[in-house]
């Protein structure tokens, strides 16, 4: 076994065993309730090289910390973030012409934004603290999911209308630590 520790999380909803390696170096093995501990341990041994590589990747990546996000911070910044997001959605939607149902500003821990099949867009209130181009990239990314609810070539083609350099922006966004 390699020199990393891990925690196990059981879930009624998961169908298969998988490993999550987080930016802080923590490792979580997620498995169905019915899978024995010995199977989980064996899976971790089998994937240990990959896990160590992921831990090293995150150590070497370097993060730009964002302000810590408490419930109070979220409540304080939510309206300002909503106003900014609505303005930028309107601006970029002049290019796309998509319609959306609702905009939610959330205090998400693991993602910058999401879009549902019901055409609801959710954005993390912490986009407020990002540079303008990254903030706009996230908004365009979710806006394009209104047309393509996937990450297919068609989706990226839509994103590239507003951001031909979306790959560089996506990489830059990975430098920001959302997990603090």
C-alpha cells in the first residue's frame, strides 16, 4: 500500500466503487453499502499509482485562494453576484439568443456553476472574486449548456463563439481553490 490514507464513504445511491482525490490531498473511496471493505481496499491498492499521481498533481498545481466562504459571506454577496450574473447573461445572450428559466446564486463547495434540463442556471457566489474573463467564461459555459447539456464538440463550438481561448481559461480557472 502506498503512503496515503483514505476515508471510506458508503452510499445507497452509488452503483460502483470510485475514488475521489481532492485538492487538499485527501482521498475518499466511495462505494455501495453492499461492497465489502476488502473489495474497497483491493480497489485502492489497484489504483494506488493513479492516486499518488493525482495527489502530486494537486501539490504541484498551486492555487490562488479565494476568500473563505461562510454562510454570512454568501448572504452578504448573493445579491451583488446575482446583479452581475444577470447583466453578463444578458450581454452574452445577445450572441446566443437562448432562453433560461431561473438563475440561482448558490454557496456551492465543489463547482462554479451548473445548468439543468429545466433550463435553470446555478452559479457559485464566489465568481464575484474571480477575474472578469474567468467569471464571464463560467457564465458563457453555463449559458451554452442551455443548448447542449453535455461537453460534446458542439458544446465547445458554442463556447468558442464568445471565448475562442476557452481551453486556456479553463486551465486558468483550475488555479483557483474552490475548496477552502
